[in-house]
């Protein structure tokens, strides 16, 4: 969601901060701002909208100074206006904040009674007032921050700048990620390692409760009591070039077309030699053997990957699966059996609801496995077993390659669980593994359908609503296809189990209603075709996505048809996802929406 960057060093800070903020655009935001110290005095520039608007402001009114903090804001409290944009400045303190302060109203009332005047509608401004108050009471900057933090309820990553202190940035973390970067006579602070990748190769992550004191020649980490502690340094794994669009117009298209390679990398770390078994990381042995249930928890597209995974675990491992949306999971009275495995899925590894659910399950004796794309993330560090998806940086807000790499990892886990529980023979495992190993090739074939998908997408873009249906693992794909279309094109779309068509959605079907039918030629193909016939009978416009076998059996009356190669059932969700992604992408282009940064959405949801 929001992004933070801080620089303290020798040269002009503003240009470096703007460059780093640009690298955070993928997180989603609606305003941006920078504050620096010029001759010991705080100065700031803010703008609504994209980073280029802030750059235009800086071109007219440049900022000097070798120290500064910057922010991209995704509005929570208060509309996206320049007045509400960060940094906020009160009494010689500038602050930027990711997260939500849940008790901001009570604090605001208290501060107003003491004479404070508020200039914004944000929860963040109370932090600046509290720290300024502590400075007025005689505390030094670091102690003023430390005295304020216990009063804040909620989640935060914070960076502070202080008038008269031109070699000091103070940072703090609770719930929202924050990292320190190391340079030569220059230090950095960022909410995302990707933001710091153009500035440094070495970072340290703050843990919950940490305060960091950053100067140009080094850094201190303090615990809640103010004692010094150490935080390990590590290299930034992300190649800065990996976040460029190359020959593609948008990140979303680039990441769709990266999927065969990304999937190959993910499978390579899980498939053992001679390529007929699954070889998972150390620590996974025995996880699934003597358990009676598995839970899977995630949000958004990662949740839909988990829904597909449920079918695989139950089919191949005979293991009952409970799957929950993370924002609901920890508010249910979930009965746990100690020692059962719990899988948490997240692209960023920082999703607030998923991370809170992880802690909830861990406190109740579950064995924690995480499937994440960032192996240094908070979720990974909190897990007993980590299964990285190695999809590479995903910049587009709508998840594409992270989804298919999550699916591949879940498939490998399900196969390993089946082997461990004795429900899969060696021959059956080998057949499944051969199918997965051929999936990148099938993906490449699917991507060759882009011209046909583009034509269909332009037809779909003429409508206000669409329905996606499927059975078995194609049902979660229907949900994912609908989610992608609504995310990037703003066309209202719903995903349904095909068998539910007669239980309500069929009332919507008429000549102005496209219905995407996801139907590989599998065991449920005939039943799905009967549902498509119901659409045809009501003059709906069915778009059939099938394979060569299904195309040879499908009835007439289809509006459009996309034909993929025939493949093993375990591969179908991974390959059929690609035309759904391309459909959403090209519909969005036809409608002129911002494909990479859809309105109101954020890549990494770091608050509840």
C-alpha cells in the first residue's frame, strides 16, 4: 500500500527519494510527498496523483538538502488531497506513516483539548502532534519518538525528520514492514527492499517493536526498552533491472509473458532428480503424515490459489482441507488440533490479515508453512517452513505470475503429501511430475493465443457485466478470471460454480451478457457443457475456453472459443489462467484504464 523512503547522506536527497518512490508505484497510491532539511529547516512538497505530479511541483519549487523522507499515500483516513498527503509537519517534526492508528480519534480529542490545531483528516497527524509535544516537554528526538509509540494502537511503519538535526532519521515498526539500507557515508530507510535496490545492495529488516536511529555514518537498532540490539545484514536479492518493462507496454503484460520462465524456476526447486519425484525443502518431511486436517489461509488471488490447492490435497493426499479468507479466519472459533499443518499464501509476505492469521494459528500449536514470493518477508521469517515461489518481482497490481507460481508450489506440496500419506504410488507421482514439468511449454502455447484473446476482449469490453463459470479446479479459476476482469477493466464480473447457474445467476442471462465457460476436457466436461447449453438457450454469449479434446465435443452455438492443448488435469489450472489474464488485460486496454495501477487498489495490503 503506502510507501516510505528516507535518505541521509552527502548529496541532494530529493532526486534519490523521487527515484525510490517511483519504484514503489506498483504498491498503489493516490498522492505523494517529500520533506527535506534545508539549512536545518523543514521544507516539503506534496502533490495529488502520480509521481510525475510531484516531479512537476519539484521542478517549479526545488528542494535542497542532503537528508529527507518521502511517501506515497493510499488513502485510509481522509480523501486523497494535497492537504492529507504525507509528510505531515507539526512543531518541527515531519513524519511519514504506513499503517493505521486505530485509536487516532481518542488521541485527536485529547490533543485538541490541549490546544492542538489539526490541518488534515488523517490518523497520522496525531503522531506528529504527540512527538512534537514530547519535544516541547524537553525530550530529545529519539526519546520523544520512544515516548510516543506506546500510545499508538494499530499498525505502523514510521520515519521522522527533525528541524535542527540534519544528520538524523528515526524509524519505527509495528506490523508494517521497514528496512534500513547501507551506503558509503549515506544511509537509507525504506518500506520495501525494491525501493532501496537502486540505492544499495545491503539491508537490514526491522522487527516488530524496533526503533532505528539512522545517521549518515551508521545505524542503531533499539528494542522497546531502548536497549541496543543487532539486526542481520543481507543482500537485496532483487535485480533492479527486473522491475523494468523491457519491450512491453505494461508490467502486467510483461509478467503474463514471464510465466513460463517463472514457473520453470519454481518447479526446478521442487522437482527432484531424475524428474519423477517432488523434493521439498528440509523440514517438510513428516509434516503431512499423521495429521487429520490441513488449513490454508490467504487473501485475494492467493486465496483462490489456495482453493485450487484444496482440490489437489484432497484428491492426491486424501487430506481434508479447511480454507479461509484471512480477514475472516482469526475471527471464527476455529477448532485446532495441535500439530496440524497450516499453509499461508502471500505474494509479498506482508499481507496484514494473512500475517495476523499466521500468528493466530501458531499460537494455537499449528505447524506453519508459508508460500511467499519474498523469502525475506515478515511472513517468511515467522514461519517454520518457507516455500519461495521465485516468481521474481511482480510490479503490476493484478497478480499474474505470482498466482501460477503459487499454484505450482501447492501442486508439489499436494503430491509430496500424497506420497508421504501413502495415497500416491511412485508411478502416479511420476506421472503427475511429468505433467508439471511440461507445463511451461504448454504455457508458451497458450500465450500464442493473444491475438485471438485480444479480439474477444474487445467484444467483452462493450458490456457492463460478465459471468465466469467452471467446475472442479475450474471453479476457482472462474473466480480468478472474474476478479482479474473487474480489477483492471472495472467491468462488473462474477465467478460461479457452473452447477450453481440455476440457483440464481441464470436470471441475468440475455443477449447482452457474456459468459466465460472454463471447461477442459476432464471428468466434469459434459456437465459443464449442459450449463453452457442453458446459456445458449437464453441467448447468452458463451465464450468457451477449452482444450483440443473439449473443442471436439462441445456443442454449437458458442459466441467465441479458445482452444488450448490437451494436458493432464493437474496442469490445467496453471495454463488456463493465462487466457483469463490476457482477457482482462486487453479488455482494460480497450477501455483505457490504468492496467498496472487500477484505481483504489494496492499491491501489498499491509493494513487490515
